[in-house]
């Protein structure tokens, strides 16, 4: 964080909790800090879609008088993506078809955070039915990037990323079936984790994480530091004994010496699609930083990436359009251009037949085994998050190293790990020539979430979050 930062709301969540526990600030005072920032910056950013200052004040005022062992997040202001159920708040999936939807009960992860004492500030913007890497819809409009309001904060957890990056929220929850907590973190210069499916409960995600989306998708923590992401992960891991995908995996801790013995492979592109020069430099810088710290790092690109991407396309793009078809058919005039663009891409290909789906399902398991065998030698992969940094609102193609890079193709770097059900974290490392943040992605074998976060924390020591200019003046 910038050394000049004095605003408490821009401190890490861990630091804010320390101030609360030592009574250097009260929950009510910390809530007021965030309320003031939301009232000042949200009209420009359009990150929150449901925020009520009176409700936040009442929640902070009515917190139990308890110690941190009973309520480890007592007084911490958080936010939640509006596709995750928050009782009594608007959770409309960014769609006019869902206008006014307010769940009657919290999603499992939200309920667990509330029981830990967190103050839910409100719900944040997302693209319609989450089918975009840009947050824009006809219900609330577009979310701006606090680094440059002419650019996107990413998607589909773009509202969440913008709120956290600008200090409107200490931390929060997004969701990810194709990069949706990682690409927004990359765009806005924060940290995030797509957990292994089943480590954190996705029950209560309003588009249910079932069928192929049970392994593609995860609810994931987002915050300004890796330590904050790890804090939420540790609290939420294994919280739902009734999760159909849940696995009884205990939390694991690593010493620095144990981490240094883990071989790490890094690659700057997938050999098919270029990335910007600054993206290459960011990956290389992260690898060099780990090497200087004594980690075992070598350049190596795994085999099978394009197969993973093609399978993701079948499940997410074609399958996602099929899942939504009964909801959307006949309502095309009410849909956002962003969603119509996604549907146009999905429907431009032949329908996904039962035979094709069965073959893809089988191929996916074979491919996962191939990666698990290969990753016995290199359990951690370091690579880009996206081919490009945060892009201008509405842009759908870019010239990169002399090649035309199309919208969904540029985001392939996150899509692989949804297909492979692998945990993947993002930490900010580099900058574009325009001063935009560039994240680096750290992926690991399934259920190695703690290892991924530990490596991400090591990278963060040399890089990490900086305050966006507009947020530092608030």
C-alpha cells in the first residue's frame, strides 16, 4: 500500500480488525468511514447496487459485545456480489428480468461471514446473468474502474472489485466460472482466489452451481491483500457440511522452507495467443522475485491448455446459453447488449448435443488426470491472468504483438483452471504504459488452495496493492 495512505478504510482487512480489537476504532466509526467513501465515490464508480447507510449504521450499532474468538470479523465492513444471496438486499443478477429480487435467506458463505461478525455494506454490480468480462447491464449501467473510469473494472465480479480497490469495502465475495473473481482483480489491482470447487460453499449462488457449473464455478474471496483473502478463505473453508461437492479437507499450513522446496513452473503465454509486453514482464518479474527468495522456479508451459479451453467453451459458453434459454427465450428485447453479444457467440455454433456433452465430460476427466500427473513435478503454475489489462468500455478486440486478439480469446488464461477444477489466485504485480494494474495468476493442484495463497503472498512481498489515484483523494 502507498506509504502516504492514512484513511482507515484503505488499510487491509487484517489491519482494520486489529484496530477494532484494540478499540482504536469502534465498529460504528469504521462503518462511517466506509459510508462516507461510498457516498462520495460510488456515484462515479457505480460499484454498489444496493446500499442503505441507515441499515449499515443499525447493523454496526447492534453488533454483539463479544471477543474475537467468538466473532473473528466483528465490525469488519464487507460487500457481496449481487449474484450471491444476501437476505433482504437486491440480488438481481444484473437483469431487468430479476428486478426487485430480494432473497429471504443468506447464501451459506454470507451467513457464515455474518455469524463471524462482518457488517454487510450491500451488494455489488455484475453483468446480466454474469456472462461477460465487463460489468454493464440495463438495470444499473456500467461499473467504472477506479484506475481509469473510461475502462472496465472487469467481470463478472466487477462491482465487487471496484468497491474493494477504491476502499469502499474492506473485502468481499465474488464468484468465478471462467475468471470472474480473477480478471476483475487483475483489472483493478487487487487480490482474489478461485478456490477448488467444494472448499468454500457455493450454495446460495442465485445461478445455481450445479451440473457442469458445480466444478467450473466457485464462490471466491476478494480483497486488497493476499492475507485478507486467506483470512476469508480460512473462515469459510468447510463451512457447509451439506455441500454436494464439499470435501472434508483440513486447512494446511506451510513453512517458508517447505514452500521453497515446491517446484514452480511459469509461462508468459500459451503459445497460441500473444499477451502485451507488460504482461510478459509482470510474469517474469513475479518469477524472478520468487527466485530471489530462494524458490525453485523454471520456465515451462504445460501441455493440454488449448484442450482445456475448448472444453470450457463447451460447458460455459454453449452449456451456459442452454441453461439460460428457458429464462431468456422471448425476452430478447429486455436483455442487455452485453448478454445479447454472449448469446450471439454461443448460438453461432451448432447446438451442443447429448453425445457431444457426454464426450466432453469424459474428455474433461482424462485431461484433469493428465494435468494431475504432470503437476506432480511442478505443483504450482505461474502465468498471466489475461492477454490485456483493463480495456475500454465496450471494446471487444485488441491488437497485441501484431495479432488481432478477440474478446473471449483474451481471457483464456483464467478459463483453463475452471475446466481443470484447480485453485487459482491473482496478485497485482505490473503496470501497463497507461498505468493500469497487471495481475499475475498462481494456480495449483486441486485442494492445494493454501499452497497457492502462500506462493501468492511471497510474490506480494515485492509487489501488491497500490491505491488508485481517485481513491487516494477521497
